[in-house]
């Protein structure tokens, strides 16, 4: 099964990157947004990213024009009727995603593969909503998509082998290294990363060590490029809380997923980290204050 026509729904932070790498991989890409303004914003991001690649000599002007010409913007999901694969990258809300997949199940061709870029929801539930669970996979790209090498390709017990294999090949075509994951909370990366981050917060809560010492320990002791508390603040405390909240509700007996009180408190006080200037650290632009 070859994938040539790809649909991307949502052209935000993730969707614009996925659309770009799919086009760079030679696919014809229909990008669907909720409205014309959001679409224009997403396309501007792509143009900016392509221009940088040309500037750095990583893409010729001719290749850049090809990437842009293979992108077909739209505000109608009906325009995805001829796609071999549709990747959803809309808001992280399961009900909204299920509604979209129910529509996609009706609009797309019968052998079209349906994929979600969700970070935290079960792929199987979206597959069931689509009415085509055999064609449903997760394609979990990482931010920023243009730079991050990994894509997790997620299969549910109902995913057909051919659909999984085609999605895996698509990941390669986007220039990424795909890994196979099952439909378990957090797949591979977040299943390891989120409990690690939450445990760092619990260490602070217990008074075991300071944020700075935890970060120094993991940087110098494990050669991690960034310590966990720095990373939490960098990504946004609300993002980690959102994922952990959902998992705690869904898996109340898993102690690794329990949301620490100080995380809830900081988010309630709008101390989200880098984006709000204050989290576990105080921030000056892109860097925590010394
Ligand atoms: N941000 C990250 O670091 C990251 C990493 C991996 C996965 N994800 C996942 O990717 C998905 C998208 O996240 P994001 O950060 O790009 O969000 P975002 O808010 O930047 O982009 C979402 C876009 O979807 C559009 N949209 C919403 N509903 C729509 C609809 N029904 N039809 C068409 N467009 C619609 C919005 O207008 C918006 O532009 C989420 O599921 C998120 O969990 C995010």
C-alpha cells in the first residue's frame, strides 16, 4: 500500500510541521484548518521554516518551490476524500477528536489509513469512533516536527498489519526514524518521561533536593542535556498536568500517574514556567534566571 496523497487536519504547532515533512517526502498534502485565518497562520509558519532551510543551504530554491506546490490548503474536510492517509493534529480533546474521526470515516475512501498525533489519548477509541478501527494508527511526532527525528507508530489490537506497515513507511518518508509502539498510555516516550518528571516534582515536594540540584544531578550524572525541572518549566507545567490528570482519572490505581499537589498549585497560580515567566524557576526569555 503506497501513500501518495496525505491529509493533515489542524495546521497548528504540530500540524504545520507534519504537513511540511510529508511534502518534503514527496507526498501531495491537503492541509485542512478550522478557518481561513488559522490556515494562513499555519502556512506562514511553513513558509518561514522552508525559507530557513533554503537560507542554510539544506534545500534548493527549486526543491522549496516543490514542497510548497505539493501543499493544498483547505477549510473543508470533504477535500480529504481522495487521501491514502489522514493525520489528525487538532486540539487535545478526545470528544472533539472522536467527532472528527466519525466524519473522516464517512468522507475518506475505504482503504484510507486514519492516524492521530495525540500525546495522551487511546488510539483505539478514535478508531472505534471512525467505524474503521482496522485502518487506525497513531503517528506521534515530536515538537518541533521539522527537527525531531522520532515518530512513534502506534497500533491497536484492531489495526491491520498492512495499515501499520504503510504508516511506518510513511514515517520514514517524512525523514523520521519510526518505532513501533502499542496503544498504551504515553506509548514509549511519554510513558517513561512523564512519570520521571512527576517523580522529580515529588522529590521537591518531599524536600529531598532543590530543583537546581535535581537538574544538575541529571545533567552531570546521566549526561541528559536538560534536567527534569528545567524541562518541566520549558515545556509548560500545564502541559504535563493535562497529560497526568487524564491518566490519573483513567488509571486511578497507577501510583506513577498521580499528580503532585505542587504541580496543581503552580498551574492554578498561572505559574506555567517559561511561557508565563515563572514556574519552578523564574525565567528571562528562553532561560531560567541564575
Ligand atoms: N505541542 C506538542 O509539543 C505536541 C507534541 C506531540 C503531539 N501533540 C499533539 O498534537 C495535537 C495538536 O497539538 P498542537 O500543539 O499542534 O496544537 P495547536 O493548538 O497548536 O494546533 C491545533 C490546530 O488545530 C486546529 N483545529 C482545531 N479543531 C479543528 C478541526 N475540527 N478541524 C480543523 N482544524 C482544527 C486549530 O485551529 C489549531 O490551529 C494534539 O493532539 C497534541 O496532543 C502535541
